């Protein structure tokens, strides 16, 4: 059964996040959808980007599914999605992310907010993605570049006989 939410967010799906031990990670959700527009909201924690469209989230620990017409993503994902919307041609931008948290050194295990989000895109870049095109150009040039032997330091001059 799918639960309908006013807004889809990590907290709405998982509740408060407890930080894993430093260096350890834990998968939280898979979020996918079609973003049509975005809106910046001012909050006590700073600016937050809300996306409007059709979205689905799955809690990976329970398998519970959620749907909403509004979605909030961690900055690492929302920045990419917002750029895609800004550079698009007015249509919906499809996306999918697997989102996890990783504990950060110097923070206490179990404290809320003592982690960073990690997002893995679940879709290949579009054929017209400018960053993918740039990467292909650079990769092709790097592979075509002649391979040279590493330069070695010049030999030290020989000492003159007789101490001079």
C-alpha cells in the first residue's frame, strides 16, 4: 500500500535520522520522480528547494512506499536536479536517487545531525547532458595523448680527482 504525503522528504519517510558511527553508512531511501518546477523556501535552517511534479519514495529498511506532488531532497541531490530544471527546455526532468547517510568523524554516534548525505544517481545521464559530453571529449583526448616515459632527474656531475 502506498501512503500519500503532503511533501516527500527524508524525514517524512524515515523520521529523525540517527547518525551511524563515523565512517559507517546506512541506506535510507530510494526517491524517484518527474520534477516540473522548483521553488525556494526560506527556513530557519536556510534556503530549501522544493520540487513540484510526481514523486515516489521507498524506505529501504521497510519497503514502505510514499507518493507526493512535492519533494525535498538533500542539497547534494537537489543542486543537481535544480540545475537540470534550469537548463532544460521546459519539460519534466526525470530522476532517481539512492540516498544514504554516513557518520562523520568527530561527531558522537546517535546524535541527530552528525552525518552527511550520500546520493547515488540511478539513471544514466541524458544524451544531451553537457557534462557527459565534456567528459567524453576530455577522455578521448587523454587516451589519444602520446604516452611518454617519466622524466628522470639529471645525473649529478662527477667529482674531480684531487679534490678540486
